C-alpha cells in the first residue's frame, strides 16, 4: 500500500488525528496511542503557544491518517501515534522526529522520545540509533465506574456542583493554581488562559465538578457554637 508523508495542517488535520486516536483505541496491552482527550488537551494548553505545530509529521494511506509524530509542550520531545497495521512506519517516524523535532542545544541537538514498554522492536530500533532509557515513565491507568455509583458524603457545609452551575473563572483559576502547588495566589492575567483552555471542542462544563466550601462566616458560627458547648 502506498504511504505518503506531509506536514501537519492544524485547520485541516486536527479532527482527523483525533479520529485516528479514537479508531485505534483499545483496552488490550498490545498497542496504546494517546487518548483523544490528551491530543485536545495538548492543543488547548497554554504551552502550545511555544510549539510550532507545523513541524508535526503525518503519514497517510488512501487519504486516511495512519501515523503522526509530534511534540507535546515543547520541541525536543517526540510522541508516536500509529495505526497498528502500519507499525513498520515507526523507524521512518523516528528519523523524521530527529530532523524536525529535535531541540537545538549548545552541544548540538537533543531529542527525548516516548516508546511503549511493549514495543520491543521499536525499542531495538531506538537503541541502535543511540537512545538510552532514562528511567522516566508515563503510567496509564483506568477506573471502573460502579453502577449504581455510590453516594458521595461531604463534610457539613460542603457541596458538589459543576461548572455548568457556576463557572467563576477567577475561582477556577485560583483553585487550579493552588492545587498544582504553584503558590498561594495566582497572577491576575490568568483568566484569559482559563478561557482558552475551556475553548477545547469537547470541553463540557457539566463534567467538570468542583467542591464548594462553606462561606467563612458560616464556618466561624459553627466554631463559636462548638466552643460554647
């Protein structure tokens, strides 16, 4: 089968790469690409602004995308998404990544690649080209959702709600800033960044659930009451 290569065109190819990831998704241990949500997250993360996405490479068979090699948050890394039927493309994709996705350093160029633990043949190819394992990993896990879902109990005064009910971007920005341990108070210019992240095509406010704490005066009243007892 004839395979053609070309550069990525975000406007034309973004959704089709997502279709490749959905089409090749499986729960078996033999082949794992990115999940489609990670592809979407990559393009709506703030760090995408420092990535030239036109350097992403695509491979097609009969007009259908069967392979993609790309960085995530910065040039100098390479991730490989491929239809299992075209796994033989991997060595060609690696050479493409070395030429187009390597970071320029004082000593030349540098490239970090991500290889599945079960891809023994691709590991061999990478080793022959001088790559070594660095001990890092990106484990994947899954959560079985029980039916019916158990009742969620929260401390008195706290409640669950979705962003469909209350999408206060300042509050969202603050809890994510603090939750990822960036510091106490976030910078004031982060609201537009949150809007950008929420502009992802499949972002759903109703599936983003937050916990609302009681108002400070409510907590104070309960403390006073407890002290009186």
